[in-house]
């Protein structure tokens, strides 16, 4: 179904946020492929209307980023992937899902990328894609050819622990949200779950939790209250609920890997009423394997 040039686990393992790019525009042919794929993403798994565009990057855009609440510094971005999503109960999950598919596609074209969450909805980024009042621009992604990391930038990766992921047993559960799922018990789904665990997330908070119950995998969001407080001077209400975007990204890694392995299933929103440890845990959606 997806036109990736390498197996998804390879792409997922090789992707990492790239914040310094070579001063080089994206090759015409590559940009055309990226635009073609971006244009094909018009709906997420929960049917919100979406659209994505590739726009050229510039110093102006790179400078504006900070004022919009993003963290880290993006150097020489060749372009930006900008998406707009319409209303819908699961529109941020849909946005995260589809934008991550686009990012994995960019990875398969040899491009580096970095998700950037901020208050883009009224910014010059939104203007570039002519976002309407009914649409949101929850995040954008820088893209370009990766350049070598400077020590300062490597330091940022250390500060936000970019390479670390929470252990399997603290993310994946069996039957309820208290009983860890043994990796051996996950069967063929161990691989999609391993690939989910490598997903990028805002400030690397990894808010995803999954409960397996028979053929179902229930996805939960473990909120990190005020997680961007220390990184952004802006009040949180201006910034989209990025942890819901994180959930969509995780669902993308899970579904695309499963499908590549021939594991079929579908998403639904039907809360299984599993006891939650506290109110910072929210039910999002379930995958039912067929
Ligand atoms: C929704 C979202 C928003 C993000 N916002 C920013 C940002 O504003 N600035 C930044 O430098 N990185 C941002 N990131 C990148 C994360 O910091 C990064 O994915 C995480 O630390 C894991 O590192 P990795 O992507 O290299 O695996 C964002 C990631 C996501 C998923």
C-alpha cells in the first residue's frame, strides 16, 4: 500500500530528529515525490479532512520558529512540511498519523526531518498553506539533507534524552493498565509494538500506553501535565494538544508495521472501561486485529 523504499522497521530505526541541515535545496525529483505523497494524504484513520504541502524553507521561517513556542534551533531547513486539519473528534490523532507517514516517506527518500510543535495556526506557516478559520496547523516538520551535528546540538539531544525510550514493560500491558505485557506474549504484534516504542514524541515524553486484550490493542494517553512549561514561554492554551498528535504518530508506526507484516485490523473508538490509575490517563482508540 505504501510506497516506501525500505522495510518500515529499517526506516523507523534510522529516523531521528535532524536539526542541522546542509545548505542545499531538495532535489527537484525528490521534492516531486514528496509532494506527490503529501497530496495523497487527505484523510486520517478517523476520517478528519487533512492536507499537506511542502514549502521551501528560509532563514525567515527558521527565525520565526522560536517565537511560535518550538524548542531547539533548526539550522538551514531546506523545506517545511506543513499540514492543516479540519474539525473532528480525533483530528489531532489523524494529523499525527498522516504527518508521520509523510515523515517516514521523507526518510525513505534520504531526507532528515524534525517535528516542530507550536502555535502555528495563525502564523506565516499557516498563511503559506492558506489555512482557513476552520483548520488547525498543530505542528510542522523541517526537512532537508542532514548535516553533521555540532557539539551544542548533540547536547540538546542529551538534554531532552532524545535517544532514550521507556522500557517495554512500562508502556505495554495485558488485560488492564497494571499488568505488564510480556514481550513473548505479544506474538506477531511484538514487532509493531517495538516500532511504536521508537516513535518520536513532543519533548520525548512517550505518552503512549497500550493494553492488549485478546485481539484488541487499546491505546491510552498518559498525560504529562504542563510538559512544555519549561521549554516554552507561551501559555499552553495557544499550543495544540501535542500529546494527542503523539498518539497519532504512535498509531502510525504500529499500523504501518503491522500491515507490512500482513497483520490486518482496524481502528475504532469504543472505551473498554478498563480501570485507569488516575485522571491523567485517557482512552484514545483501539485496534482490533482480524
Ligand atoms: C509533536 C512533536 C513536537 C515536537 N516539537 C519539537 C520542537 O518544537 N523542537 C524540537 O527541536 N523538536 C521537537 N520535536 C522532536 C522531539 O524532541 C523528538 O522527536 C524526541 O526528542 C525523540 O527524538 P528523535 O526524534 O530523535 O527520536 C517534536 C516531536 C513531536 C512528535
